[in-house]
C-alpha cells in the first residue's frame, strides 16, 4: 500500500506533463467547455480523468503514488494561479479573454462560431437575463469563466471608483 512501484520523481514528472497537456487542451477547447457544459462535455471530462490516471502514476497503484500525484496537481494549480496574477499576459494565455457575442442588438457571428455557441444557446442566455429579443441587448459577453453577461439597451451607467490598494513594500 505504501511501497511505490516507481520513483517519486517519475510520478512528479508524469503528473506535471499531463497537467500541462490537459490545461492546454482545455484552453484550446474554449470557454464554452467550462461554463456551458453539456452532458457530452461532462462525459469527456470524466473519461479524460480516467484515461490520464495511468499516464500520471504509471504502474504505481500505491496509496502514496496516488497521493503524490494529487499533491503535485494541487501544487501546480496553485503555482499557475499565482503566476497568472503576477503576469497578466500569462493569465490571458491560460484563461483567455472575454468575447463580445452581441453588440448594439446584433449578434457577432464570427465570435459565436469561434466560441462554439449556437443561436439557441445565446437566446437561452438572453432569456435567463429576462430579455426576449436580441435587439434589446447593448452588449453580451462570454466571460472567461464561461458565463454570459448581458447589458440591456436601456441600462444606466454606474461609475465605479477604482479601489485604492494599500501601500505595499517590495
């Protein structure tokens, strides 16, 4: 149970490679995969997790090997989260950027296609925000988390002051 069949560094290396490949693969798949997950997307994610498990731990089926792989995944995720805050460009590479789907009451068709969002999905998002007609939308944005934000035509503008950061010694 605690005897590892492969060296710890092998599990760390394998897990790191799998993490990076999955991160890149999900990034390429697009924001829709995260926020607008359909049943077939969930099935793929579950099967993907099962498929890469052996690639991470190899022939090691020990408790220690599984715990080590899990700890490496959590550590890598924490490191990527911190690095994306430190370097905004990395954040845009890893997370992407918001995409305008509707502007001034008209769908931006190339953006919808690129993000894999069909007309029915867009219309459902509008209905969720209480909007029946696309002409009543000033702007609709696919956010980096996969959610769709809607700004109605008749919305009022609220000025928001920038939050001052406390002085930090570096």
